[in-house]
């Protein structure tokens, strides 16, 4: 089921980008603290989406997608902080930041729609 899910696919591709960015930050920039936080939250998005796709109920689905959304918001924060502190080049990091914002928008929509359907 996950292979055909566009949100899961985007989150998985994003996680790959985050892992590669983590490798760059630790090997080239020698930055270990912020990059570890970024790695944790950025890879957690897809893991929570995957769990949501295997949810036992609609409430369980909503809970897992809400966690994925929180992790995406946290990841956006770490990316912006790394840019603001010059660990990441603003121009070069726009693509991954835009991908993160897109995931945030998708997850917001899923959480909002699921919540509305549960309340009906």
C-alpha cells in the first residue's frame, strides 16, 4: 500500500535527502548537534506516515499523521536554523526546504480532513 501512496513516497524521498544532508553536515561542516536533530525529525516523518498507513482505526491514523506533521514542522525549524547560522547555504538549501514545506502542507491537509471526517 505504501508504494502507491504519494505522501509516503515524498516522505521517503525527503528522508533520503535528509540522510545525505546529515552526511554533508557532519563530514564537511563538522556540525554534529543540530544535524543529529535534523536527521531524527526528518527521517521520522516517513516512518510515521508508514505507521499511519497500517493504522488500526481512523483515530490511530490521525494520531500517526499528526505525529508526522509535528516532525515535519520540527524539521523545517532545524533547516531554517542551519540556514540562519550559515551551516547551510541559503540558495543551495532552498530545494530541501521547499520539499519540507510541501510535506507540511500535505500533512496539514490530511490531518485537517481526517479530523473533520471523524467529527461528522
